[in-house]
């Protein structure tokens, strides 16, 4: 929408056979005589908006064809991103990891280590560290898997207790019947009798001898999901290796593709440098904060006495990568584990509160402060973008949403015509 100021007043043009109007009267009484005629009135100034019938008129110039094409292109792009999720997620993840590790390879090059050796060494160290961590914690992970049948029996025992007291499900059913009876006081006597009869004889929760849950379907679905994850992880590892091996090759190619203009080349170099710095700083911040959260969570859970504290601390460090929703997932998971182990509400509150407090301290204080200094983005806009990417790609969208928005902000600040997006994402 553009605000169009009125055109400056032009001198009146008179035809050859027409005489100019009589000059305006001057003198002390001239100011008190109102001008007559339909077009009379004070001349508009250049900074005043057009008034029509007492209302403000803002001329709006809309390119209907361009707007329609833009909307259709945006919808097509969103559906393409959703359809090609299995391609874009490993691609973006590999690019961001390569951006993060590229300074290490450059540092090795300054020590006269060839790039191919440096890229291989860095990739091997990262894989070795991940494998060593899993090997160190594999006993606790296997303990969790071994305890799943016992947890299932415990849940069944809690929900369908055969003691003299009613089970949890029966108590819920009885409470629902009491609420229904209280709400139906104005109904007829027959309905009241039916409700009372139903309340007095609440049937026990049916427990079938054979489970209706097909365990093999769960195992098959889990095996397929694990195979898909391993294949995508392998693709990411190879992509990171080849990007580290390429170095600044793609950067030079992008600068070359911008054209012969020196101004365009400079703008492209600035955009790539800003993207590089923003992504590296954000990924380094994620590494530091998640390692800190995992260590604090391990110390707290071990002090409380929760079993397999190392495995749950590693899970907390990985889950905290997802902004906003990661701490909630950590709190629910640790609270459920504490309930199954201790069967005490006090211990559940203690474990869940400790996890939530640590996640809040690290996430809301350290991470938010560092993200504000690194990205300089509007928190509301970031949250809305996370909702969009989470809807588009699920958990992977929540993980990749922030760096993608950071890249969009950097590009919009440098490219002409994207000032609106830069203003919305900025502080």
C-alpha cells in the first residue's frame, strides 16, 4: 500500500479569448468574506492526504496478476517442501553440520594438513565420539529395553488391580456416573433409577486373556523406522564429508553465477559470510547448551536415585535441541519413569520438577540470551516460524526451523524487495 501525496498546484492556464478572474479583494475585511463557488476552499498542502466526504482516502495500487501468481507460487512451494521432506531434511542437516565443522578443517589447513585428510579426520572424530558415547551408555539403554515388559505388567497392575478396592478405571467410571447423576436431577425418575443402577453395578474393566495388540506390527514398524533413520544418517554423514572436502568451491560458484556486476558479487559475498557466521554461532551455542543440560540432568537424576540416569540425561540433551517443545518432552518422560520406579507422587514431582527447572534454566536463560545476541530476531516471529516448520516437517522441522529462519533473515536484509520480511523477523 502506497501513500500518494497530492500533486502540487499548477498555475492556471487561460485561453486566448478568456479573461482572468477578478483579483481577490485585499484589505482588512477580505479575510472575513467566505469564498463562493463549488470549487472554493483552501489549497491542499503537499503533506496532506486526500479527503473525500470527511473520510481519509488512501490510494491502494495492487497488481492483481502479480499478487495471484505470488500466492500460487507460495502454495506450490509449500506443497513441494512437504512432498520432498525426505530429500530436504538430510540436505539441510548436512549443510548446517558442514558449516559448523568447516572452521575446524580450515584450522587444520593452516597447520599444513591437506583438506582431504582434515575432512576425513574431523568426520572420523565426530563418528568416534558418537560411537564411544553410545558404547558407554549402551548398558543403560539395554536395561531400559529389558524393563519394558516389567513396566507393562506394572501399568496393568495399577490400572486393573484385583484387590478389594476398585481399580483406577473403575473409579473413573464411578466418578463419571456420579457427575452424570448430579447433572440429571431435573430428569424423570426412570432415568434416575437407570443411572443409580448403572452406578451401583459398575462392571470391572475387561481384561482379555489374549492381548489385542499385535506386537509384531509394532516391531515391524519400529524396524522400518530404524532402517529409514540409519539410511538418512548415512546420507548426512557422506554429505557432510563431501561438503567439507569441497571447501569454498560452492561459494565461489555462487559468486560467479551472480553476473559480471561487482556490486552483485560484493552483496553475494556479504550474504554468504553472514550466513556462515550465523549458522556457526548458532550450532556452537546448541552444542554448548545441550552438553551443559545433559551434565546437569545426569547429576540431578543420579543424586535423586533414578535408574539409568546417564541414558535419560543423554535423551534430555538430544531432545533439548528442539526449541520450546524439547523441555516439555523431557519433563514428561522423566516424570513417567519416576512414577514407574518409585510409585510415589512426591518423587514424580521431584524428578519432573528437577528436569523442568534445569531445562528452564539452560533453555530460557542461557539459550535465549545467546540466541538473541547471535540471531537478533523477534521471538514471536521465531515461534510462529517454528509452528510452521513443525507442521510442515514434524520434529525435523522444529529442529531445523531456527537456522532456516536465520538464513532467510540474512538474505532478506541484503536483497532488495525483501525488506518487509527482514523487518518482521528483526528485533
